[in-house]
């Protein structure tokens, strides 16, 4: 009874830690970094749970990802809370609490160590590197995939104790669901092999080498279906992320390897000293060779030490290679996005480091017979400090302005933070501040298409047409597309350059026949050229594509009136152009 009571008290304490740290997010807003793409402006998600929404979730690669379970989770949130950000944040808190408790119960079940498992789970609950995964609505995929990761390992542990098909297939099923929440779980078969070594001890030390080889071969064969699912998920991810994957001309392979080595070491440093955390870390302009060599040396020394320690301290190689392996898919060898690293990538990997620290700390306590009360107080102090640091980090996620102002403050040359801060200021009506940050983003990274587009839109909105045209032309060189052509055409029409504008609009329509804005704007251009009949056709097409398009409806009515009106008197009325 005492054991059950202790387990219950630990679980309750872990939940309290999570809610103490993350409760402020209930009052936070959505941020303009994926939240709008995932929820606020996603018409499929905003519809809640529907048959059409479910079909879309399983067939879409929207936002360069195939993660249907994550989409369904967001849809359920909308079904329950609408677009009240607090409800979405609450679900993230609940998932983090569930993951924390699940990690504790899993470690206790596999190792039998109550308090060590509790401390690892406490570190998982309270560490500042995990704030991004919990305080950011769009990172539900982290929380959800980890939920199924831990559930898969738990069921796998039960299967190991009593092998059989009835226990094996549920493990595969849970793994498949986890992959459909976030493909980062592709390394789970590797984690299962590590757990086979410790703490599940499926390779008995008493066995002779030949018997060990046979057992290891059997364990590898057992993982083949898992590896097959990982391979399928990897293929789906590559297909979904084709447009987001950087090619070797943009970031050479040597730079990727160097940044990966440095990032591994930085993650370790940030685990031990979590300061200067930001929502975005810009990729370095150049990777320092001495820094790369130093990082590689550190990683090699630690890896060699972990292998040597395997006999007496098996948790060391398990924890270390858990960290290295689960972080590998997002370490930047295949570069997706322009970040050098990200806090959210540590949500699963840090568990390996926590296991080493806690089990290793226990070894030190036992060997040197340290005072139990002192060590307990020290552990509590560390967790309390992490809770305070995480709470402070949580407050930075209050809204977009607060979030990106902090990122600008703690990083340098952060073009993404400046761009998103400009968007936030523009939405708040602070035009001068928005302009300054858009210009700074373009100055830092002249080839950053999003910032260039936002600056062009800003100039256009402020009536600075000449500068807007310059930025749109540069944008078409950097990232050609119908939106840029459409907006450039509107700017050219304001200058009376109708022929060039017509060329851009026709090309935008060819590139994207379903672009209602381009059809509407081309209709306006035709009206200005005195061809209302052809203009009506394009307004009707725009309305067919988007029945709620009020500008196109107003233009259609004006075009019909212009035909009916006497041409002798002429007809002049303002028409409705639209940029993005």
C-alpha cells in the first residue's frame, strides 16, 4: 500500500509541477509563427471534426508535413474550444502532464527505481528547453508524438515480459500512430534496441559470445517491421517536405556536418545551463573549423567513454546514444528550414541525458555515502530553479511581439525574428516599427523572400509604389510565384504601366489557374483598357473560385453597370484591386 501511495503522490506532484510552470499559457495568444497556418487561418482545421476534414488530414502535405493525427488533434481542439487560444494551450499542458507521468511510470516499471524515475520525470516536466514544445500551439505534434512514443515503449516492455503476437502487434500499431503525429519517431526502433540492453536486460551478461550474437540477431529481426514503418514514414516526409528541404548549393554538406556537431554540443550546454533560449536560432554565416573540430572531439570522447562504461554502468551508453540517436533526424544533415537548431527538437532526446545525470548521481551518492537529506534538498533545489527559469521562458510566449522581441534580444542577425516582429507590429497598427523590422530582416538576409515580400507589401500600402516595385522585382528573382506577380501587377497599374502589368497577371493565372485575386485584378485591368465584356468573365471566374470574394462581386456589379451606362457620358468609378 505504501508503494502505491508513493507512486500516486509522485504522479500528483509531477502534474502540479507542470501546471505551476505552464498555467500562464492559458492567457496567451496564438503567435504568428505556424499557429496561423496550423489553426487560425487553416480552413480545414477551423471546421472542426468533419468527414471532409478527416479526408484532408490523411491526404494533405500542408505546411510541408504529413501528420494526420496532429491535424485531427487540432480539429478536435477547434471542435471543443473554437479559436479560443486558451483552450488549445490547455490541451498542450494536459499532454505535457500526461507525458511526464507516463515517463515516470515507464521508467519505474522498467527499472524498479521509484525516486530516480521521479527525478528524471521532474526534469522532463520542468526543463526550460521543453517550453517551446508546450507553450507553442503549433508544436502539438511534439507532445502528441511523444505521448505515443512513451505508450509504445510501455506496451513493448509488457511484450518483452510476456512475448506473443497479441502483444507485439499493438506495439507496431501505436508506433504507426506516433509516426502519423510527427515523423521524428523514426528512430524508435533504435531506442528499443538500446532498452533491450538496459534496463530490459535481454542480452544476459552470463551468456557466451555465440549465444549473445544469436540473441542480438533475433532482436534485430524483431525490429524489422518497425524499421519498415520508419522507412515508409521517412519517404512520406521527404515527399511532404520537398519544397522546404534546402539543397546542397544553399548549405554545403560540410557546413551541415559542422553545424550538426556544434549543435549537439550546444544542446548539451543548454541542458546544463539553459540561458538565452529563443524561438529561432539563425543559421551561422560561416561554420568555424576549430569549433567543429572541438565539438567532434567532445562527442568522440563522450561516446568512447559511454562504450567503456557499458559494463558497470549500462545506463550511460543507453542514455547517451538515446540522446544522439533521437536527435539525429533533426540535427540538420537533411536541412529543413533555415534554423541552425531548435529547443523543440530536444523534447524526446533530453530524456537520455536526464537518465545519465540521475542514475549517475545516484552512483556518486552511494559510493561516497553522501547525506541523504542534503542530496534530496539539492535535487529539489535544482528542480525548483528549473521551474522558475521555465516559468520566465513561458512568459516570453505571451504573444508574437513579446516572443520575437525576446528572440531579437538574445540572438544576433535574426532575420526570421525581425520579419515576424514586423508582422506583429503591422497587425497592431504600429507601422513605423513594422517597417524598421522588415528593413532589418532584408538587410540581414537580402535573399529572405518572406521579409522581402512583407517589405514590398508595406511600401505598397504606404503609397511608396516605386520602392515596392523594386522589392517585387527582386522577389521574383529570388522566389518566382503568382502572389509576387499579382502584387507587382497591382503596383505597376498604379503607375499606369498596364501592358507590363497584364503580362504578370496572365503569367500568374497560368501558374495558378485557381488564383482568384489574379483573375479579379486582371478584370480591373481589362476595364481600364475599355474591355468590360472580357473583364466580366474574369470577375465571374474569381467568384466561382471564391464565392465570398466581396471585391470581385463589387467589381462585377460595376462592370455590368459600365456596360449599361451611356458611353457618351463615360463611366468612372473606383475598382477594387487586391494584393495578398
